[in-house]
C-alpha cells in the first residue's frame, strides 16, 4: 500500500475490490437487462404458433388506397343465395333428381331453378355433369382408392368438431364412432404399431394447436367414484364403473395468455386456455373416432369424469407442485389441460422428474403469496393412499369468489419460479437446477426471485371491502387497461 493512496483513503486492494464489485453489479445488471429484454421478445411467448400474430401480419399502410381494387361498372344487385350459391343450387337440383329424372330445365318443377338455368344454360350443363358423371365416378373411385385418404378424412372431420359434442348418452354409446358422422368407419382401422400411432396422435394434437401432449395408461384411481352431471350418466348416485375402453389418456395443454396471467388477480383468465384446450381435445376425439376407435373428452371448465393433474403426471407432462398444479418444463404451471380417453392402442410416455419435488420442499413462494392461505407451507400428507401436498380448495374458492374482473386468482401460477416465458434466462435456470444434485442453485434462484421480484402483500389482493386494495402481481397489459379505452 503506498502512502499516497492510503492518504487518499483508497488502497490498490480496495480499488480492485471496488472494480470487481462494479463489474459484478454491471454484469448482473447487464444479465438482468438482457433477461428483461428477452422476456419482452415476442418469440418468448411460448405457446400456439400464431400467438399475437407477431411477424405474420404485414404492415399494410404502404399499400393503402382509397378505392378497392374490384371495379364497379354499373347498377349493382345482391345475389340470390337459393340459386346463385352453388351448394344451395346443387342441393335443390339433387332433390329434383331424387324425385324425378329431369332431362332438361323445362322438366324441373322447381320454378326458381328452372328460371336460373334458363338464364344461365352453362350452369345447367355443368351441374348435370357434376351430378350424373363426376359424383358417381368419385364414389366408385373412392371405393377403390379411397383408403389412402383415411387420415385426411379423419383430420377434416376433426376440424369440423369446432365445439365439443354434448354428451347425452352413456360412454358405451357416446364414446364410439357413429356411422355417417364425418364418415366415421364402423370398424377400427388397423394401425401399424402403437409407436407409430402415438407419433401420429402427438403430431395431430400439435397441429390442432396443443403446446403440450403426452400419453398414459389410465389409472382407474384417477376416475371419479361417482360421475358428474351432464356427462351421459343417468344417475350420479350410482358408482361409475370405469369403462373398459377408457384404456389410455391423452393429455393436451395450452398456455393462458402470458401478460394477463402475470397481472392476476384478476386481469388474467383461465378461459382462453380452457377454450383452446377444449377445442383441441374435441377435435382430437373426433379424429380418433375417424379412425374407428372410441374417444371421450374430459375438459375444462367442469366436464370431467376424472382428476386431471395426476394423469398429466403419468403422461410425462410435468410434476405436481406444492400448489397442487402441475408444473411443466416448458410452461411452468401456466397451462390448462384437457384429456381424451380412448381405446386406441398407443405407446405411452413415462412420467418425468426434473427436480420439482426437491425444489418445492424449500421454495414456498406460492404459499407465501397465496392470499387465502390455501397452500400449505408444511409437508406432504397422505390423501387416498398417495403422499402429496394438500390444497385447501375451500379457502382457495372463497378467494376466487371474492375477486373482481375476470374472477378467479391463479396467483400461485404467476408467482411460481417455473412459470416463465421461454427466454434463454429461464432455459438456463431450468438447466442449472435440473442438473444440480445439491439443490443449492434452486435455493439461490428462489432467493433471487424473492428479493428482485417481490409481489404485493397477499392481503392487498383482496377487494377493498375485505380489507385489500385490488392489487395485481404485475401491471396489466396495455390492452386490458379499461381506463385507457373507455370513459368511466
Ligand atoms: S388460486 Fe390463488 S387462492 Fe387459490 S391457491 Fe392459488 S394463490 Fe391461493
Ligand atoms: S412456487 Fe415454489 S413451492 Fe410453489 S409450486 Fe412453484 S416451485 Fe413449488
């Protein structure tokens, strides 16, 4: 130490220390900023491919014109859907053919059709060719060569299933293909192997919009002892005997919109992911029926015959956390699942263990932030023969029923350190914690989250009349700020 430097009160050692600390702070800040930027990157919004329409919707302003590019040249009129809509006209003509065999337009007793064909003789020619030649030949060739299109027919049938069928018959009826519906075959198609079938089903589930998909043998322990209403069971007091054809369970899952999720309670909603997963499962069930096998959807809000989380665990989707929600490597717990039970033989997935049980032992962030105290900070207990964390669903539901906006809560999902968008920081943290047998990195990460990303006091999430301040975990996204768009 030189005298002059010590006189100035700043030794070389101190200088080095200070520089090191400054670098660490700057480095940390850099990583933080980089991480923040990565989190804002639209590509980190893991989920369905068209999320936010980012990079898909071209900027149209440079092509903007005053006049549309169709040309208006004279007096306009509206089309007559009865004859100028091709499906409607050909349907009318088909009915005429069923009743009579018209050789020329004059033979038709449908005056509208007759008038149309007199005005447009070419339509008559083309419609007759379609009816008398093309369609019979198509049917004949379909018999001979149509097999190769089984999958495309099932796929198309799945796309038609835009809203889930109401279940009004018992599973022995409702779960099976019905002849005539979307061309369902009456006999199961012969699949080449369970491995290939699993590969196909997963690809179809992703194509239908599912982010997650896994397959498990259905453990009867997860099926309700008595059925819920509205699922085709006449008497809900009669025990539900697990149907033999509920052999496999396919889990599909989609995330809730990220930014509203972080702004719970209660700018977020489960309904977005509910709806997506419902549609995926309805379509997947229709696809499976299109292969001639039984399929039944179990979907949110409350249309289930079984408990979903343990089936997600069996299917390798994730592990159940302290808050009882399933945590996945990709989406954390930000997803809403639906299930299709089926007798379609498939290779099943194995459960996964990426360290959640150990992590949850020490991390109690969800329990500490839960406004209702529904999540235990204690140990697992035995429930119906399984050792698990027990959620107090009555406390949770009481809080749900007290909230405003889109209602519900989902805070435990938002605060869980696993629920992060797919940026490099999250992926790195995941890699580090899953490969660290000491559990130390998990503790460090939990500590960092608690220090740098604290939430409001749990009591503040309550409505004012229950002593709170309508607090949210994070700011709502701009497009949900009512006050910026609507005069109040
Ligand atoms: S949803 Fe809210 S009230 Fe319910 S357990 Fe999670 S944090 Fe607690
Ligand atoms: S917040 Fe922590 S304790 Fe709760 S489920 Fe997530 S990882 Fe487990």
